[in-house]
C-alpha cells in the first residue's frame, strides 16, 4: 500500500481522475471546515484565557487575601488581620431594595458598602470612568449597568437606598474577582462605607456578609505568615480566599469550559466527517466503472485504492486549510463576544498549537470516516467493465470494515477522553454521541420508509415526484436527515428545556397562590406592612417568622469536625450554611409529608425539639427520622431530633424552608418575618414594591417576574455554549446539504430534462425540486423535534425534576424554519436545473 | 387549429442550426425541409455527426433553430416559448430514447403515468396497465427500472410514449441499445402501435432494416438533406 502511494502514476491518476469533479470535491471538503474553524478558535481562546489568568492572577481577586464572615469582625479577627499586615479594605454587603424616584422603579440589589482602596489590583470599570472615585467620596451610588438601564437611570439620576436619598454617580461594568454569572438575581450597588449609616439599613436583621480585602506587604514573609495563621482563621470561622486559590479555581473552570467547547466543536467536525464520508461514498460509486476498467488494464488493487485514498487525503487537507483560515478569522471576534462573561479582560492571539491539534483531529476523523466507503474500491472485479450488470455476489464478511469501524470509535472516544480528562465523562460523551447519531439515523430511516409507504396517490404530481426523489438511489437522504436533524435537535432541545423551566415557574402563578415575597420584615414592622398591603387590596397569603441559625452537630458529631474530615461525604455547604428556619403548626400546601410525624406545637422546655427536614437536605446530611441534630441560634444551642421528612415543591414563589420547627421552640430567638402575597400583574407588583419600600426601606421584595428574569438570565448564559454548538452543526448541515445537492446534480438535471422533453413546464420541475427539499427539511425537522422532545422530557424529569412542557409554538417554528432553510438552500444550489435545454438529453445519448 | 388530411402533422421548412464555439461557427444543419403526414412513418438516417439528432430535437421543439420554421400539429414552434412548446409536446407527441430514460425512483406503472400526470389530470392506471399488458409487461407493472432488463425498460418507455395517444412519436435510436431479437420485438411493437393508433413516427436510426420499414427516409450528410 505504501509503495502504491509512492508511485508517481498513482498521484497523476488521482489528479486526472478528479478533473471532472474538482469543484464538487472542494465543496465536500468544506464540510469539515466549520468543525476545524471551531477547534482552532476555541483552542486559541483557551490558550489566551490561560495566559490571561496567569498574567492577571492578582487582578482576579483584586487583593492578595479576602476574609469573609457572616458576623462583624471583632477584636480577635482584627488582631489576625493586623498580624498579616499590609493594607486593608472593608466591605459590608446585604440584599436590599434600591429605588429610582425619577422613574418610580424599585428592585432587589446586593448593596456593598466599601471603605478603603479596594481593588488593589485591577480597577472598577465604570461609566463614566471617574465614577469609581465619586462614590468613594460619598457623592452617591454606583449601580450595575444592566439594572440602571432597566429602570432608565443613568449618571445623575436620583436614587434612594434605605433612608438615604442620593444619586447615581455612575454605572458599574466590572469588579475584579466578581463573575457576572452571580449578579443576575441581586445586581451590585456600591456606596462608600461611611455613607452606610445614612441608609439606616444595617442592624435591622438583614443577612449581612462582612469582607476584609487585604493587600499584603511585598515581603517574602507574607505568604509564610498567612500559612501560619490559617489554623487561627479556621478557628474564627473565617472564609479565606487568595489570588492563588482564585487562579486555580478559574484555571480549572476555564479548562472545563474549554474542554466542553472543544467537544462542541468536535460534534461539528464529526458531522462534517459524516458528510465527507457520504460524499466519498457517492464519488467512489460513480467511479467504480473506471476502477473496473483500470483493473482490466492491469492496475493492481493497491494502486487503484491508493488513487482514491489520495483524493480523500486531499479533501481532508483542503478542509483543514480552509477551516484554519476561518478559525483564525473568528478567533479575533471571540474576546469581544465574551467581554461581559469573563471576570477579566482578554486579548485575542492565534495559537499554532491549537491549529496543529485541530489539523491532526480533522485529518484523523475525516480519513477514518472516508475509509469506510473507500474499502469498496478493493472489491471491484475487472469483470464489471465488460458486463454492466455484473453482480459481485452477496457481501462477504470484511474484516477491514470492522477494523475501520473500531478505528472510528477509538478516535471519537480518544478525543472525548482527551478533552474531558475523565473516563466517565469521556465515555459518557462518546456514548451520548453514538446514541444521538444512532437515534437520528434510525429515526431518519424510519421516516423515509414511512414517506415511501404512505399512500401519496392523492398528492399533486409534483409532490409525489419530489417525495419519491427522497428515496432515489445515491440521494443521501439518511445523511442529510442526520446532518440537518442534529442542529434542529440541539436548538429545539434548548428551547424546550428553557420553556419547561419557565413554564414550571409560571404554572406556579395560578389561583390564589403567592407570587411575590416580602422579606426582612422586622417584628415591629409586621403590622405596618400587612396594613400597607391591605390598603393596596393585596392579600397576605402567608406570613412566616424567620430565625437564622447554623448547624452545630449532626448525629453527635460537630459540623466543624465533619467539614474537615475528608472521609465524610457530606457536602461542605450543608454543614456550613446559614439556615433560615421558621416555626408553624402545620404543613404548608407546597409540602408533603414523606416519613415520620409532623409536630406542630411543643412547650418551651421540650428537648430535643422535633423538627421537620426537607427530603433533599436530609439526604445530603445523611440523616433520617430519629437522628439527632443541634443548632446554634445566635449563640444559643438548641437540641433537635428529626421528627419528620417533607417533600417541598420549591418552584412555588413562597417562603419555603429546609427546617421547620414546631411552635413554642423558637419564639424567644430574634426573628424577622417574611410575607407572601399575590399581585395581579407586573405593574401592580411594581406599585406594591414602591409603596412598601417607601414606607419600610429595609424590607426587600422579590416577585415571580424577577425569578423568571433570573432563570432566563442563567439559562441564556448556559445556552451560549449550546447555541454555539447548534450554530456550527446547523452550518455544517447546510454545507453537507450543498455537497449532496451538487453530487446529485447530474442525475437531477437528467430527470428535469426528461420531464421537460415529455412536456413538463419549468414550473413543474421547480415544484418537484421544491417538494423534495421541503420534504427533506420537514423530515429533518420532525426527526430533530422528536429527539429534542425526548431529550427535553428526560432533562425535565430527571435533572430539573419538573414536568416537561412542549410549547406548540416552538415546535411549529422549528417545523417551519427547518424546511424553509432547506428549501432556500436547496433551490439556490439547484439553480439552472429547471431551465436547462431539453436537447441535452439527446446529446447525452450520443455521448 | 384543426388540421385536415392535406396538411402535414410535422412541417419542417428550410431549417438551419449553427453553434458558436470559441469564435468558430459550426453549421450542424443547413436548410433542411421535411414534411410528415398524419400516420406516416419517417426515418432520419445518416452517418454520425450528420445532424440527425439535431433535426429530431428541433422538430420536437427541444431547441430553437438558427433559421427556418417548424410547425407541429398546426403550432408554429418558433412563436412559442419553452413552456408553451413543452405543452405542445405533452399534448401531441411521445418520445422513445436510445437509453430508455426511465425515472429510477418510479415503478414501471408510475413511469408510464408521468405524461398523463404532467397534464394535471387524475392518473388513470387502467390505461397505463392496458398499455403495459400490450407490451408484455402486465405482470411487472410494480417493478423498478433496475429490476428490468434493457428490452423491458425500452418496452416501458414505449408504453409511456403511447399513453397520451400522441399523434406523433419521436424515437431516437430506439433499438440502438438492444440485442438483435429484442430490437426486432421492440421495433415491431412501435410499428404495431403506429398502425393501431394511427400515430405518425419520426425515428432516428442507424438500422437499415428499421429505416426500410418507414414510408419516408430522410438522409442527412454534413447537415444537408441528400437524395438516396
């Protein structure tokens, strides 16, 4: 074989044989270009991100060390900070409402009172740039850009935070160390630390986080001092974040993201390879008579095989070169696209390593896929040259086919393992891909069979003829359905999942259920807030007291001990989080008792107190009915026993709790209240928020619209990657479609001309072509939608634990858009077919 | 436009066709005239490159001449556009090709029905089945072209050509791709149908025997009609 590849004759023949089909072959080659382009762009991006993380490590946190706590720093904490030395900034942050009196808007925000020079590395990016200094001087507040825009506020607009009437000094764009992903629910509002008392928001029981941002002295001892103080920091229950830790986390996140995006690109590449393979299949089949003649003339099998192998390699190389050029072009645009999604600035830089890796992957994948159809060249008998109807007999077992198949599987699994660096994820991805491709192919085959056996007798002639073309030999309907269906599948799954999530939230908005929650209501404000709601004719659907506490021990073991014990599998967050608990006498209607008995009332002396746990948190804590727990309620320890387990329907917008106490156990503890009400519409909600927050500035409000916005925001961020994947696969599908149409052009031309000779008009020919492409698109749409519905139902049931929703509109849109796209691309690629002169058919007879 | 017995069904007058290729003018047909009366049979013969197929194509309105005129069933083809010519073809003519030219995705029966369906009417399988039976393929109506031999494919093509009861059948080397016995049977079939249905016949052929069965023979050489 290698010797055959070295023969100049083989190269010459490969070149000459391609003469009549070079343009077509180049088009096939482009099938893999989009996948390659994506790999190159993503690889370059990955390297740029890693470099940015290295270069800007300290800017990722804005400080060397950040200590945080839910309690104000006391003398002990301050002593440790003093020993660390250097400079220090303090930040007090909590959730509250900002009001824009100019436009009457009110919204839940994350208030951050900052004193000191933070950030020490990097800068607050604001509009105008001077705003970062203005707010420190106490001239007003710095408001996150998105919120300000939402309420039509800009620099100079009036704003009210708690009792403090002030103005917006600027719009906030980026804070070193903050990832934008977390700011959707509560966007950030900065004010100077010394202005905080004017808001009168602190000290009213709000959930506050205290942070100290430190810049260590530039001496070598700083790191050592930090290391030696770590046990003390742990004792004080301070969370410690360092630039190194942040860098490691970000690096890991970036690597995961990069791996994910590479897999995304790989899907497009695989689809392109399937396109190339099917094109080679048709190309080789057209060439089989030539192969037979070559064999008659005495060409060895290896040489004839080498001729077509060379052509396939050339296809791969052309596709890779085109893809690399395209990738180099788009990688420039990526940093701008990601500007708002990354916590640091990024510069584009082309990576030759990434291009090299993409080339290896591209050549490997396209060649291993092309080998399958190429193998048939080996089995062409010279007899076929003299007997047109020569039948090679039934297919024999061909070991080479199995070998190539195994090679393809190995290359896919290998790439997935390389990208995910996890055996489970890698194999999972490869298996998922195989299932998706397999199901698509199966569904495609089924639909073609269905289309073929449907009684089409009543359809107009053009439709019957067009649909019959779908099962024309060499028509590659199966490949095209996979190519077009995969993109449809990805996009529709995304839309349906999004719709399911939002629908499950909207479903909560029925009848008399609450759809807005007012929290941080102080005991002395409770009556006032209820009265204010009454004045607005709004019902109090629910009112619950809230006591904040921490877990102290689980089944007799201290949580501090469990958290540091590596053999314990309890997630850290359930041990260390702050629990906001309530007490009541009965189950709420969003709850269902799963086991044990719910105790509604105890006397003040009861110990341990029987509490009811939410099922999920009980599972995380590894406790069952009868297990003992103890809580630290602001210094006071309360012993408890798990009395019952509840299932909670979280998607209802109402106060839901992990832990519910019986009446009589917590009344002595300092409590806040949360109220749930029902508003008819967004404008009523806005009016309610305005009225309540004006009278009680410390009360915060969250309504269903805000939750919906937040879910939308999160979903849309997650969707970026999936959209990208869908985009590349859709485009690859279009290129594969183009290739297929160009391949079948001569046959189609022949048929069109024959129809014209028999008296068919150009319009009839166009209608037949249109029917074929529309039919193809419709089948692809159906295949994609069916799979997407399956996937969305699975995601909804098993991942999001909600019932799937299949909005007719989204599905109908796909079923219209996909055929339309296919129709337009198909008709554009078939231009000239309907208007060719019928004389050609007689001419072709002579030739 | 009713034609009477005295008017030819196909009237080709002084037909010329030139092709321009890279600055060269190639005259394929020069001043050829032919008249074919209803029910008449006409063979076009001549060596390769003499313009036979071009003449057939122009007579059927598959292409437009450089000069001269073609009247087919009373229609002046020069005055019609492509789609109008197609309609005339569909209404008055049938075609049989050397390479059969069946639609590979349609069964024998469906292939035969195509010309009827192009007229936009409801398909009439009965007529098509009857014709298929006539050409000896009644049992194979639901077979695809690949499942038929060359002779059988050509018989399907003949059935297709006659399904619209055309007044004129154009045949381009109808037996060219068939072996001796099959060729004879196919030729018989064409002439039988010609006789039974009164269909006029214009065929291009290299086969002297076939040409001899025609009432009129048009000989071409270098694009010009020559006397025998």
